């Protein structure tokens, strides 16, 4: 009996040992999961950090693009013509109002200096200024605005000793040959329905016209007249010849230009209304040799020709006034 009890006890003990071993095995395999869990957690930060930091470089590089784009548009709004420096050839960036006399000047310069010639780039002075500042090549600059001459001088673009007054010009009103609006005086410019062309205020002729209208309003008419004239302006052109073209084509009834443009036009192209000198605006032109010129000898010769009696006579014949 005792033997049987001992056997039972031994069996129970063995069974408990077996169960302990099993539980021990189960409990010893449990730590295997944390490394897997830990590995997964360390992987998440690794992918999350690049995702959160990646946009920062994109924002940093995009910011300059959005801020510089408008400036590029502004400075390249007037395309610069491409000229190659050439010995004996002078590239003259010239106010557009000299268009009428430019051929005569070119011919007389070539006659005075055999083997030399001048090529004119004719445009509004404000556009020429922008072209030069953007790096366009030129030997000589002829400006219809003292303000733009001063700006380029202060910017170091000129050989300062060569910058000199060249000529002058007054403002005049031109009408189409047939004068369909029947404009007889400055007072008629304020009538309802009259279509007027004027240069933009950035154009030297535009600045001169605004001053003329202010003078006339003060001396002869009134501010209501002045306001009515501006109300009748249907186009603001970027060059003085642009206004002349609108009038010649009959697209407008009147336009403000320089006397030289009226004088240079073929006979019968326009009618004109003179503006009293006491109310007019005398526009002064300047000429100067640019520092970037690789042909300063010929450039200086051309500037001297323009200031000589021959050059001044050409300018006078086309409506410009001596200083």
C-alpha cells in the first residue's frame, strides 16, 4: 500500500515537473516579441523624419523664384536690340523723336568722317535707359530727358566729360490732314467725343505734355478744361512717334508731339495748333559717350559732329531748336 502511495506521489511530482517545464518554456519564449516590436517602432521614426523634413528644402528654394520673377518681367519688358561692336561704326541709342532727322544725320556724319557710319536705335528714352541698364551694347546715348541722363550718369554708365546738352524741342498739337473733329483751338480739345493720343508719363514727351496742359489750365483755361482733355485721351503711347502714327492714320482726332515731328513729316500729313511759348515746355536733349563703348574714338567723333555747326544745322532744319 505504501509502495503504491509512493508511486502515486512520484507520478504527481513528475507531472508537476513536466508542467513546470512547459510553463517555463512558454514564459521563456515571450521576450522574443519585444525586439520585433522595438524594431518596428524604430523603423517608423526613420520614415517619419524624412517625411516631415523634406518639405523644408522645397519651400526654401521656391521662395526666391516667386520673389524674383516679377523683377525679371519688369526689367526685360523692353527687348534690347543686339549690336556687335565694330571699328568705324557708331551705335547710337537715340530718343525716338529724332527719327525724322536720323537719315540726314547719318549721311552727313559719314560725309564728314569717311569710312565711318552711325546706326541709330530709335526708341523712347525710358526704353533706351532700360536697355542700357540691362547690358545692351551702345557707343552713344542721346536722351530727351535730363532725368534719365542724370540717372545713367549717377549709375556710372557715361564717360562723364562727354555728357553735354545737344538741342531742344517744344510741344505742339497735330491733327489729321482732314481734321474730321473740326478742332480749331486748344479749347476744342475738351469737347465731348474728341479722341486724343498722348505719350505715357514715363516718356519725356508725356512729361512735357502734362506740364503744358497744367500751364494752359492755369493761364488761360481752368482745371475743368484740363480734366476734360485728359478724359478725352484714348491712348497713351510708349514713344512720341507712336502718337504721330495714330494721328496720321486718323485713329485719333489730335495728338501731342514735338515740333520736330511735325516739321519732319511730309507736307499735308498733318494740320497743327501751336502752343504759346509762355505755356510751352522746352525739352532739352543731351548726348554722351557710354563707358562700355569699345570704339570711343568714333563715338567721340560722332558726338562732336552732333554738336558741330553741321549737326546743329541738320537738327534746326527738322524743327529742333538750338540751345
